[in-house]
């Protein structure tokens, strides 16, 4: 018997080796032109959308440096369809949407295909986002578009192509994040309560135009003055005197912020009578720099000696602290928590060594929101994103053990997900939130049962139709 098994294993091994020898090698490098300095004047650089307010400010910064940078606004099923056709459907949803949005724009007929370049960020970490650039090049090859330059934006090689990002541009981009975060934070404290529909959006348009001018004339550097300008503009919005359940939005960075990715979750929550609470992108920037400290501490690596990163960390801290201080002193709006608050919230629940994807930051954000009275949380995550399934859905039990009143749901987003099922789960969370807000525990239990049964019935019907 042993001899037969050995013979079979040898046969299979020899067959596998033969198939490997006969299989043609595939070159993994797909050549696309490098974006060069002489393309600067004539080319339009297309970039997928994620943070509408922040990116509008960034667009002006690049335009004044001579780059025709355009953050895309195309959406709808055609974007998803392009992603499905050109990206493997098992790839994470943000990659599918980002690449789909670029290809949908390319095929729209709006652009001269000999005068465009495409830009995608490349993280270089353990996340599949590190492969987005290759996936985009593969999609271009499939469509016979490899003549289009692809720019991989990496923080460790900002000037590797003809897109030169100077220190001055980086400083302005950082201030754009300060102002974008403040607008995002205050928007969700006024839009659900505005007396005149559309007033908040109008204020945001005025503010972004004013701030764009401040980047043009150099007054953007006056942080306190511009913070007060933003705050005073939001204070002029007339608000209804009513109470609504607060719902925090956390998740993978693209799904958290991009309306295309999360089915415009912020506006959906507002339409359903809730107040979204969305923390800014500054914490993710803190988290990314802080990971260098963590690596040095846990793995006995080199000390954190990069002067630029140290300065960036201190500047981030100054900007975030001043923002909260001004909101607290000069208004009745709820101020945002600091990065150190989120760090403290995560301690004892998850290690700072967990730093793939959004890592411990996501768990810390959930706990910090709950500790600040935002008991209801939607975690938006791409289906199949292993890091965020661990630090979001995988940590819900631990978060609820620490914060028993928490009302948390994790929503998976992917091309095959049913919008109806997603909305039903959100409505279930809101029913519980409204009952809790009313203080009627009996009603809370009845609504929980009714909505659970309704959601289950919808899921069953969807399965039958499928």
C-alpha cells in the first residue's frame, strides 16, 4: 500500500512539473507611458472621487501649479458595470469602483484619449489597494488603451513621474484637509435640521469658493481666522429645534467617505430622519504616521527620525486641536475628538499593532463615538476586505461588552449586494435608535422584533428571486 501511494505521489509530482514547464510564462509588467513634464500643459489627469469637499480644494491647488487635475463625478450603474467587466469580481469593491469610474469616464466621449492620464494612490501596505495600479493597467490593456499614462501616487516617491508635488503643495494639501474636515464635521450638524432645504449645501459652496481664493492669495495659512470663518458661516444656518438619533459612520476609508461606494449613506440617513456623524480624514493621517512609532516600538526597528514626518505630525495635532477648541468656545456645536482620544478609546480592546487596513483606528473610532453619545454606528465595509472584517465586524462583540448600549451594524458593499437588504438593516438600526431616543423600552423591543422579521422576510424573498 505504501509503495502504491509513493508511486502515485511521484506520478502526480512529475505531471505537475511537466505542466509547469509547458505553461507559457506571463509577463506581469504591463508597460504604460510615464507621465512626463512636457505633458503637463496639454493633459487632463483623471482621478476617482472620494471626498467631495476636500478634493474640490485640492483641485484648485493643482490647477494653480499648471496641472489640469479633474476629480471625477460620474456615477450610476455604468461605473459598476465597467468595474465588473474589467476588474476581477473578487477584487475589493473600492478597486472595482475606482477603476470602473476611470474607465467609464474614458469611454464617455468627453475626453481626448491621446491627452489624458490616470492617477491612483498606491499605499504600499498589506491591503489590496497596493495592487490598484496594476489592476488599472491590466484593465487598460484589455481595452487596448495602454497608450494612456498611469500615475501611481505614493508618499515615498512623490516626484517619481512628471507630476511634481512640491513641499508648498503638500502644505496646502494639509490645510485643505483641515478645512475640509471642519466643513464635513459641521455639515452633518446642520443639514439634518436646516429650516430652509439646501441652505447647508449653499453655505458649503460659498465656503469652498472662498477657501479656494485663500489658497490662491496665500491667506490659507491663517488657520484660526479661516476656522472662525467656516464656523460663523454654519452658525448663520437656521435650524429646527428637534432631536434626532445620531448615527456614526465608520469603515474602510473609501466606503466611509465616497458617496459612490456607500450609496450616498450620509444623505440616506438624513432622509430617514437621522443625524450622520462622520469623523474627518485627519485621524487616518495621524494613524498612518503613528504606525511608524508602533513599528519602532514593537519590532525594535530604527527610531522615528524622519524630520518631515515629525513636523507633519505636530502640525496635524495643532490643526486638529485648534479646530476643536474654536468649535467648543464659539458655538454650541459638538466638537470633534482628538486623535489621542481615539487612541485612548482603543486601548484595552485592541492592540496598536493591528494596523492592516484601518486597523485599531476603526475600533477606536467606534468606542470614542459611543463614549461621546453616538450610540448608533454603521460600519461600511467592502465585502471580502479581510482586515476591516476583523477590526470592524470582528470587534463588535468586544465593543458591546465595553459599551453595552451600543447599537452597531456592519453593512457589506459589493456589486451583488441588494440595496433593499442594506436599507432594511439601516432602518432596523434607526428604529431601535428612535425608540431609545424616545426612552420607551417596550416600544424598543416591539420595533426590534417587527423590523427583524421584516428584514428576514425581505432577505428570504431576495433569495427566492435570485
